């Protein structure tokens, strides 16, 4: 359907989104944004189901989701600003440019969001939410959110398909994707087909989600709080690390692939921490797992109080002392029996 907007005409629905004429100018509702929101909502439903499984009100997830979206978008944008890819730098969108053009810093319609920043920003928002509403501790919330985060990433990566970005090196494999000349990187104008890097990462995230859900349910008695999120921090970075070898537009810091280096460090540290927490001699239910992540909810405190009430050893000696008292009474009653025996002469009086 052709839309006439002043002297310009364009199709209503195009590959990247829905094009509208507003105030005499072209306005695009990008499919990228719709897909990101769909991923967030799908992750919200998954998290709500997990909260319900843990015996809490699942509606709290939708309140939390607002915090996570705001924190995630801010973090993702800041990550892009401070680690712009070579293609952005070539267009003049450097860190210095953003710092001197505040309006461009917040203009996310032109792209520029980084997954590492999304995770960091979301964790910061989650921390403050857990402090304000201590239904679950921060560490426990990370376990709940981990599979949802992986699902959101798996869906969200398809937004890169419609933006024709996040593609890999040129290839002739059967599942190659076509990139139009306007979206090809400098130096690759003559290459038409590329690795669908976004698709590889989407599949990896989907597998990660199923793995995390399986671990949560199959090994619940062996897991410590925070273990599920640590597994996420191992699995996702490993996949991202190897996929970045195919990436043509990786962010660089001092000539080093920033994202790939970060993924390697996070994966190694997470694996080391997980192994250390489950070293021999440690118990599963250890309170230190929650660290300073936030206060317990009132219900959790009540449960702890109920569980701990029968345990004090003060009550046990009390029971033993009460058991001895009847023995003392028995010895006291014996003279009473003798006294009744002493009253027998009274019967003689009646004989008189």
C-alpha cells in the first residue's frame, strides 16, 4: 500500500517496519521495537510462572518488569555509548560525540543497544527493587529471572534480522541470509550473503533457557541460591565468545574485542565461583548465599522462626526436670500412705 506524504511516497509496510505519515513527515514503527517488547513480555510470563511455582503472587513480576525494562534500556544505551562498534565510529558516532550531544545519547531510534549493558542495568534495577519489596532476596530473584532473560534474548535477537544487522562473515552455506547493499559494512559491498549470527545466538539462548529450567526443577535440592544465575553467566558468555569470531563489527577497546573479552572473564569467574560454592564440606542450605542482597520478606522470617522454634536445647532439659518431679511426688506420697496406716487406731474407737 502506497502512502503519499507531502511530495514523498512510500509503502506502508516495509521490511524494517510500518511507515506512517505524521505531521507531513515519515515516521517508522520498527519491527525491532515490537520484537523486543514481545521478548520482554514472554520472559515476564515465564518468570510469573516460576514465582507461582514458588508459592508467591505472580502479579509482582509485572511491577518488576517495568524496573527491568528501564534499567536494561539505560544500561544497554550506556554500553553502546562507551563501546561503539567500528561502523558507528565510521559514521561519526563516537563516545566523544555522544558526550557532547546529549539528545543523541537518548535517541535510541537510530540503534545502539548493547546486551552486556542490558544485563548490568537490569541487575542494578533488580537490586533496588528487591530492597524496596523484599518478597524474594536479590539472589533468589536472579535465579527466577535467568531463564526469562535467556528467552527474552532468544526472541529479541530476531529484531536484528529486520534491521539487517548482527550478521557474520560472508558465506555460501544453505542457511545464509541476504543483506541489501545499504546495510553492508565497509569493505563488504560486493558480498551479498552472510552468516545469520543473530539466528545462531537466538538458538543458543533458547537452549540456555531450557537448560536453566531443567536444572531449576531437576536439581532443586542440590542448588544454592544464585546457582541458576551463575549457570546462565557461564553458558551465555561461552556461546557469545565463540560467535564473536564470526562478527564483523565487534566493539574494540585498545584493539581488543571488548564484548568477547568480557564474556571470557565472566564465564571463567562464574564457573570458578560455582565450583567453590559446591566444594566438598559445604552444605546446600547456607545463609551466606544471600550475602547482602536484601532483606528477607516477613513471610520468610516467620517461616524461619517456626522452623527454629522446636530446635533450642533449653526445652529438652525442661522436659527432663518435669519427668523427675513426679518421682519426687511419689516419694512424698509414701509417707502419706503411712499416715493413712497410722489412722487405723481410729477404727478401734469405733469398736468401742
